[in-house]
């Protein structure tokens, strides 16, 4: 990146055009917003997802090089995904570790061990499995970026959502460790901590918590937003904008950071 001041928004976000990027859980929600944003800025995209419906529809929404069905917690499926990445993109400049699941809601004595494991397998182990395949490709490219999705629950303890919070705290530790490990290879590694994201997933979480407390959905929503300084939910495109910034030349000296895109969640 030049040391001179950028002359335009396009120059400010330079370096995105032609970047080869893989986005996990990229066919819906935050992942789709990231894919759309990066594709509009000229990146070449491969997405994976577990939803056949979402994968089948993505071609009408976003220009992608490939849309692959893959569960990131399954090592063989991740290996197959990255074989497709090599075949379609010829290499890799960036990984967006976006896949995760909400996990169960309940007291620690109520949560089934299988549900605990599944939440961590997708939200944390899946990031490791993708990174271990992505890093050699990004090294071959001479450097690049990894952006991993954590959560406000990766900064605050989250009662009755212990598997989710544990996974998201783990993402922060994984990110900081990789940033130290990969910095000498010119690979930047950062985490994004979204807050309450608009969409069906948070609506389901709010409904489950409201049922547990015996209150209405609207009242539970108000309680959630009372803990957000800006009193608003976060759009998937708010998160996508931060990903674009981190992958661009504007983010060339940012690594090892956990960046909240959450309206300032004060507590959970």
C-alpha cells in the first residue's frame, strides 16, 4: 500500500480486486452479505454451506466461482472444499471463517454433551480445520488475511449459552495465537465480534430465552437491546464492511485484533 493519501474510496479499499477468497457458511446471513460485498469489490469467491437451498439460490444473488456443500466440522468435507478452491481459484489470498451455530439454550446441568460438542465442533474446530488447509495456500500467495467470526459472547460471559460463548472465546484465542504464528509470513489474522445480528437466527434465540423466562418475544427483544449502547441490532452488511476493510490494503497493518461490530454490547 502506498504511503500517500488515497484519492478515492476505491483506492482506499485497494487490493480487493482479484483477491481469491473462501467464505464458510457463505450462502446465507452474514456470509452471504460478505460474499456480496467482496464480489462487488472485485474479489473472486468460493463459498461453502450446509444448506442445499441456500447454495442453489446463491448464483442468482452473488457472482461466485463455486458454491460447495461442506460441513466445516468434517475433516474430509473441508479437504474436499479446499481441493475445489485450488481447482477454481488456483490459490488463495484470504479465508473468512464465518461458519458457526447458535447451540443450545439451557443451564449447564440441562445441556446434552452431544449438543455442547456440536457447537464447539462447528464454531471452533471448524475454524482450525479450514485454517490448516488455507494457510499453506496463503503462504504460497506471499501473504494475505484470515478473518474469523467470534461474537460479543466471545468478550462477555453468556449465561445459559455456555457452549456458544466457550466457542467464541476460543475463536479469540485462536486468532491471537495465529496472528503471532503467521505474522512473519505476511498473513494478517483478526476476529470480528458481531453483536445482535438481524435475522431468523437471533429471533429463534430470543424466542428460546423468552420461553425460558416466561415472557413475551417483544419484551425479550427490548431487554436484549437495552444492553446495546446504540440500541440497535447489527446488519450483516455492517459486518461485511469490516471484513472488506480488513482484507483490503487499508487493513495492511491490522493483525491479532478482536474487533467489535455490535453497537457496543455492554453485557449479555
